[in-house]
C-alpha cells in the first residue's frame, strides 16, 4: 500500500497517516506545496507605485518556506521507521497535490480544512476531491481551545 499525506498545519492528519502506514506496513510519502499563486490575488505594483506587491510576495514565499521546514520536522519526528519520501514542490497547492496523488497512491490523507497559519487554502480540499485520483481520508483539525 502507498499513502500520501498532504502536509499543512494539522498535526492530527500526520498522526492519522503515520498510524495507517504503521498498521498496514505501507509506504508513506509526505508532500508540502509552497503556494505560488499569491500573485493572482495581489494586483499589480503599478496600482500602488511603491513595489509593495513584490515585498508581499517575497514575505509570503519566506513564510511558506518556514512552514515547510516546520512541517517536515514534525513529520519526520512521527514517521521514524516508515519507508517513504518527503517531497516539497512549488505551484498551485491543489494541482500539485492532485498531480502527486495520480502517481499510483492508494490513499491520500489531508486536513479539512486545509490550512496554513490562519489561512484556509482556497478550496484545496474541494478541488482535490472533485474527481479524486485515489481514496481520500479527510482529517479534521483539533478545535481551537
């Protein structure tokens, strides 16, 4: 069995994927997608005349890179001894998850909602689940305290 976990800020999703992989003797690959679609939502600098757009895009890239490092660290701590790879790509989050899931996985595990910090990743779950390339296990995040 081959399982893919789409990494975000939900530690329960990683725990569920790791538990399933251990129980079934499965390979577990983890995927973190650095969001490259922010430019579609920020307008153009010629509107503001001060290069604020470029600064914002650089800030968001740095935030995603920091989140990728933290997610990878948390994943590695839980997935000790489980065969698999840690993958990081840049692109449209839903498209990249879907593209990887089409590479022969039996199960995709992801959070619902799929989040990064306070941001819900613009319909990622709905886009991936519309015509899923494999079975999908959606894991709810712990409720805020």
